[in-house]
C-alpha cells in the first residue's frame, strides 16, 4: 500500500525489530546496514508512547550504535507516537461496532465499553511518563467515532509485583460493575495492535471466561486487536507517508525528557544522529 500511495519514495522495505524474541533490534539494524539502506524510519508499533515500551526500544537502538559506531551514509528518523490518528480511531470503532452487534439487542444498550491497556507503576507515571494521557486521548477519539453512545471506562491490566500501579484494574472493574448490577461488557485492548498473551490469555481466558463465569457476567465480548484490519493497514501507510513528506526527522516531544527522568540511556538516545 505504501509503495502505491507514495511511489516517489518506493520501494519501501520493512524490517522487524523485537526486544525479547528474534529478530532482535541488533538483527534488524545489521540487516538494513548490510542492505545499504540510506534512510531508516524507526516506527514504533506502540500507538501511545511510554518510556517502558517505545522509549525502551529506542534506548536499545542507541546501545546498538554505541557499541558499533554509527554507520556513514545512514539517516534515521523517528515515528514514536500516533495515539490520535483518525484512521486508528475509525479502526477501533469499527471493531467495537461489530462486537456490539453480537450482544442480544435487548441488552446492547446496557453495554459498558471497557478500554483495557497495560498498566504502569505509579512511580513511572509520577516521573512524567506520557502514556496514561495518550491512552486516554485514544479512548476519546474512539468514543467520538461512536458518538459517545455507550458508557465507557479506561481500565488497566497486567500488573506485576508489589508496587502501586495505575488503576482501576480491568478484572477489579468488571467485578465492581457486576456488584453495581452491570452485567454486559465490551472489552477493548486499546493499547495493543495485535494479538498476544495479554489479549489471548489474560483478557480472553482469565477475564472474559473464568472471571465472567465466577462473578455472574451475562454478556461479554472482547474486541480483536487491529491485526490486519484494512483500516489499520491504511493507518500505518498514512503515518509513514505523512512522515516522509513532512521531512521532520524527529518530533520536539520525543527530544524532550520526562521532568524527573534519571535514565542515562534515555538522555543519550535522544542525541542520536537524525
């Protein structure tokens, strides 16, 4: 799609870089350097920026080049956040509408839309991490597409360890709503763009099946992640096309740090050559 929409910059080649499974960041960058790439766009697949996700990935790229030295002839640019892209909101809204149609008509108007995102430790939030506000911005874009026709709540999942985390937690919210007499839900993984353990197991099995049966939920639907939805593919293509045409290698927001940032790698990663 990108080759078709932006033929003047074609051909475009994707390289995949993961943090914890192959192909690792180092693998991807060694491959593109071997291919003689002149302009690499670092495109985070987290729509909402967090120091723990996108920021960690950019730090990994910095560490790669700190070890090897920056190659001559390679230009880097960055797409580090895209929480309010209108096509992304339309994609989620379309997926939500399809799940709402699966709820019995006489119960549909009672549905509460629970937008579930991976939580953060409160110490990260207090440090200045932009993630909670950006996830909230996505939620409001999606609800605007839905004309705010249903009650909704942003909730958080995947808490680990003893620290205080951002809440309310998804499972606790479901339980509390049932205690209030609300028993119809649509769960939306608003910060994930594809299926993985936190959607297929945590949401589908732990919450929408086991917890729902335990607390007496009557209707619950889990919205798929965007995956290969045509509007999502269009979203990605439009973001890259716009980035190329704007000729702005990195946003001013990315270059600024959290007010209480103490991560040396984060400081130095923002000084990479763009």
